[in-house]
């Protein structure tokens, strides 16, 4: 069963590895300034206590962007 929980600081190394594997790094270009996804808040999907996915977001000025 998949369990979704808030991202914690000890998840960050795993998140960085996934971003590097998938995109070559944790910096994302977007409209406006680039952003380091690895420092954003988010959620981790875990199966059997092992992370299997994540979602990061930035909320500002009454808007929320999934990054």
C-alpha cells in the first residue's frame, strides 16, 4: 500500500538523487527565476516505508505551483 506523507529533511538526499537521475540536477527553469526543487516543501509517497515518489510545490502570493 502507498502512504503519502509530508516531506521531511531526511528525505532530501533521496529527492536530490531522483532529480539528478531524472533531470540532471535539482535546479528547474521556469517562467521567472530558476528554482532549486530540492529545498521546496512537498509530499513523499512511500511503500513499505521506502520512498517511491514525491511532489514538490511552491506557494506564494495566493498561488500554488507544483514544481
